[in-house]
């Protein structure tokens, strides 16, 4: 199977140049790898956690969808969809919620940050914290596990969430997998080489600093933004230091080696900042100009975008629907019809299955006998103080299965059953070693039939 790469884009805001260089461009390059199947989706359920303005939600989904396609994402090749078009995702979220420890979510950074802030300002710790924010990692786990992604490219702030998805997957596999890996354990991938762009003021480009360069504004908007990049006060003709200039860093993220060397030489040679900005604008415009036109066309035809995303959802659901069916089965949400079919024959078998029977001794202690399918008594336990202990013991024997049973021969006429270095049960006496061996085999077989049912 190809490596499955999956990542989600929260649909808040409008993509800027930093998003492009840091996430969109590398993801599109990665999606062309023939050895990978890529899943990219708009995490619009996640967007609802942070935003209660329907118009902004709608606008951002449209812009982000158009951005990815305009930048060259091939929707035929990858699976590109909106989270909210896949009803299996919230359904899986519930199945996962039921196995997720509350304590795990208490440790999530995003939630903890909100609590810390509240505590600092003397508020109730959970003031303003919704269940959406609190359960955010479970929804994200469902996004990832729904498609059994191997690799999840994310920013550093999301590593913890991918690790939580792993934890939740492991727990679910353990509880319901019956030895099978229902879910692939995902791994976060951090692209070390990817550029984190500085914004206009030199700090990391981010909407929260209001220092962004728009990705698909008009050419004029791009030019105006570049003009606002902060530089030092060196005059035209004075040598500029490229390495302390974030204008240079921005240039670097888009230039070829040759272009960069030429630009560097010009700066050292005293190129005016105004000229340098003109060079950067031209470079950006050359890289983004065509995509900007495609973007404008896409935005102008939202119905076509809708069709593309619907096709993507159908493609995703060809995987999600049958897989969720399997998961429902695994937790016991099964059709009564199939149960009726299964239950009838197994009832007949029930009268002929091996079984444990526990009972109370006259002295108040408890024991069990273990019978083979034909009713033969195979084992009698040592006394225990309460029926719960008997229950726990028999459960462990069944769960361990035939191979884990530790049977020890005793004097050639009897054998004993051991668990944790303690003798827990004795067999009846047998006439000779062959009969003893045969009886030990019958014990293993009888346990094996219970482990399967
Ligand atoms: N939480 C991610 C972010 O804010 C977006 C996201 C949602 C995501 N679901 C995902 C990323 C699944 C990777 C995989 O960046």
C-alpha cells in the first residue's frame, strides 16, 4: 500500500504568503509523489470551534478551497474534500470520544492555555471554554484515523494532537481490534526545510500580528504590502547587510540560487531599498501571477468549486463508509438481522462448549471447575476468598488463550495450572503419562474454543 499522507487546513481567515510558503507549496509538491496517496481537507468543523460568524466561515472555506486548487493541487490525483461533507467523521468522533480518557484531553495545550489565561485573570478556569475546544483533539484524531493515515504533516503546535490520535488509536485497537490493528498508528511529520516567512515587521508572518502579505490580492495590493516591509535606514548607495534584512529572507523563499546570488550582490553594492522592494515584488508577481488569475476564476464560479469538493467527498466516502461499518461492528453496533443469523447456530453450540463453573465451599471459600465441551471435568481450582477473584482469574485464562496456559506435570499422574508463579488449579489423576498428556491437550483445546467465542 502507498504511504497515506493526510493533513487538514482549518478554514479561518484568508491564506497569506506565509501559509503558501510554509504549508501549501510543500504540500502540493509532496502530493505529486507517486509513492504516496494524499488526503487534503478543509477542517471546517474545526473552524466552528474558533468562529461563530457564519459569513466568515463560508467565505474562508471558499477562499481556501480556491487557493489550494489555484496553487496547483490536482483534485483528480489527491483526495480533496471538506470535513463537513463526511458524516462518518463526526460519527467516528463519538466512537473515539468513548475511549478517550478525560485526563488525556486535560493535558491538551490549547485547552490548558485557555485555562491558564483564565486563572491568571482570576476567572473561573473554564470560562469561555466550549466542549468543542476541549474535544478538539478527538475530532482531529477522527480526521486522521478515518483514513488510516501513516503520515500527518503539521506545524509544531499540532504534534501533540497527532500523538493523542496515536494514543486513542492504540486504545481502540486494544479494546476492539481482537488482536488486529483496526487503526494505523499515525506519525506527525515536521518539514524542517520549509520556510517560516517573516512578516512585514520581521516577526513571523501571522494574521495575529497583522503583518501579512496577501497571497491572492490584486497586483496593486501585493505591491503596497511589499512597500510596507520595514527596512533599516541605509541610504541608496550604502551597502546593505542581506543577512539582517527580512526583505532578503522573503526574497530567498522564492528565488532560484542564481537570482538570490545576484540580489545579494546588488544589496552589498548599495541597491536602494525602494529598488530592492521592486525586485521582490517582481519575483512574487512572477511566481503568483498565474495562480492569482486561476484563483479569481475559481472564486467567480463557486458552483464549480462545489462540484469539485462534492466529487472529493464521494471519493473519500468510498473509503470512510465501509470502514466506519467495520468499526461499528467492532464495538457491537450491529444489525439485529446478522445477529439472528449468527445467534441461532451458536446457541446449539453453546450446550457443547467448554465452561467454567464456580461454586462456594462449606468453609466459605470459592472455587471453579473447568469442564470440556463433552462435560469432562478437566480442572479444579485452588480455593479463593471471593467470587470476583474467580471471575478475574477465569477471564485472564480465557483472554490469554491456549498458548499462554502454563501447565506443569506433577508425578506423572496429575498436572497443575500456574499463573504468575502461583499454582491456581489441579487436574484429576490419570492412569498413565499418555492419558495425562492427552488430558493436557484437551485443556488447551477447551480454552482455545472459549478464546474464539
Ligand atoms: N488542527 C489543525 C491545525 O489547526 C488542522 C487539522 C484538523 C488537521 N484536522 C487535522 C491537521 C488532521 C492534520 C490532520 O493546523
